């Protein structure tokens, strides 16, 4: 394909139909479960949510798993439970989705960005200590793309400075670190089941913790602050009055969502094996191109392989990242950017006085990264089309 005329230049595209980035792998089991949920008449928070929570608790190996409406909701609740409030500071990486920082801001606290390690794209533990002030209350490590953060030095800083750790594991259902599943390390860990994730419920999230008190607070806080098991008040166990214990939030998961998650989680091992195979195929196919594939996972860790990102070697290309994305789009290959570093977005730059140059490693990744279609829904033909398109476009723009 290298040397062929690009579709953006009037040539024929690699494929005739558009390959959507992040299309979910929904199968008949999920469809039947959703139908059964609808027929049951119980579509809100009910027995399927309870079943999904129990399955997730057993999979992670934690004491508590609380299903919520999104990972963002989980982060918000977890930081409240961690004692974060107005005027506090929370250390977060700039290479993450907006939700990580926004959850801090919604509490009246300030997200303090700490630069990343270019190789891992995770928060750099060596830079944490210098960012801690008298106002710092918590650290939010983000396990980017499914790669485990280096948690031991992060835990050491937290211990020395009396900080809570709330992990953002939106990408990291399958991830483990030195023999421990992500979800069993920090005070609380928040997972995402958004439509592009490895386990999906459409929208939805989960908070895991071994702390009984925090788990009880999060469960109540996610449903208006109503007394425990308020969802049972209309069940066949008999009517139960509820009490408002504090003004909580509407962050509960529905049985309609859990109906998907039950079967998604049951296939997590099977799907992970497929993701490994796709990952290895991409790595081999792109080895000779002017772009870097993800670094190998660190010894003693398991990478969830949520996102497959290429880091373009811009010095060896005649086009920037956005031009290359547009060229791939015209070849009918959808792509994503994970992420434009948060401090480069107008709100964070203007609100916190940030600018390009403040976090050079996050900026370096931000300018070069491109995420390729990477889902268990991909057929072998889809994968070969992605490979053909990437090789065609990068070959055309190679210096």
C-alpha cells in the first residue's frame, strides 16, 4: 500500500464502509438479558445491579464493589469519602480525560497537575513530592490505556504526606500491579463501563474499596442519601420506609445497564485473550513505521490493553498528527486522540493560569498520540484494513 495515492488526494480508500472507532462488542446473551429485564418490570436499581456488584467484587478480589452511573460519579463520591473539600488540592496527571480533573473541581477543590512519564504515559511518581503542599489531600493516579501506574512509590509519597489515593481505573478492569489487582490497592478505585471500554454497560461505573465505612457512605451517597437498601422499598420483601441521611446524589446504576455488564464481565477473560492477539498483530505490523507502538508492560504487571496508541515520530513525517488522522478518516478508518493534555484546554489554562511548556512530557505525547480501532468486535478483515490504512498513510507522509 505504501506509495499508493491517498483517498484524501483522490485515490481509492482502503475500505468501502467506515470503521467506527470503539464500537462495542454486544452479543446475544446481553440482548436476551436486557429483554428479560424489561419483561421483569424492574429496570431501575435492583437485583441485576446486586448480581453485577457481586461478580465484580469477586473478580477484583476486593471487599466492596458499588455500582454507580459512571466512573465520573465514582470519582466524585470517592473524593468526598476521602475528605476532599473546598480549598483542598488533588494531584492528577494532565494526560487524562476531563472527568478526572472535573470531579475535583466540583468539590470546590483544585486539581494540581503532575507531569507524566513519556514511556508509560502515567503520572511520574518522581514528580509527586514536589507538587505536595499543605493543602494537598489526595492523589489520583490514572492507569492510562490499561497500564498500571507504578503504585509503590505513589503509596510511599501518600504515606509520608498523609494523603488518600483514589485511583482512576477507567481503562483498567484487567490490570494488575505486582500480583495485586487494580481495585485492591488505593483507598478507593473507580472503573468505567462506558461504551468504548473493555467491559461495557453503555454508561456506568464501579467503586471498589476494602473500607466498610467508605463503602457504606458511597452506596448511600449514590442514591440521594437515602437509608441503605432503599431500592428494596417496592420489592416483594414488603414496603420499607426510607430516611434521608444526607443530601446525596442521583448516581445509581440501573438493572438495564447491569444486564449488559453481567455478560460482559463473564467474557472478560475470553475478550482479554483476543485483545492480546490484536495488540501483538498491530505491534508486529507497525514495527518499521515512523511511529512508536506502546512500550512493553512492566515486569510483574498486567496491561489491560484498553487503548492501542501510536506515538508519531513527527520529525520523520511531513504532516502533523491531525492531518494524519484526517487522512485515515478518508481511508474509512476511525481514530481517536487520548488525549489533548488537560492544561492545553481553554478552561484549565484560563482558570489555573496554565500554558504550553508547563508539562512538557504530557505535551509531547499530546501532540503525537493517535488511538487506533481496538475492540473485540473487530474482525480479522477489519484489523488488516486498519493496518493497510496506517501503513499507506504513514508511508505517504514519511520523510
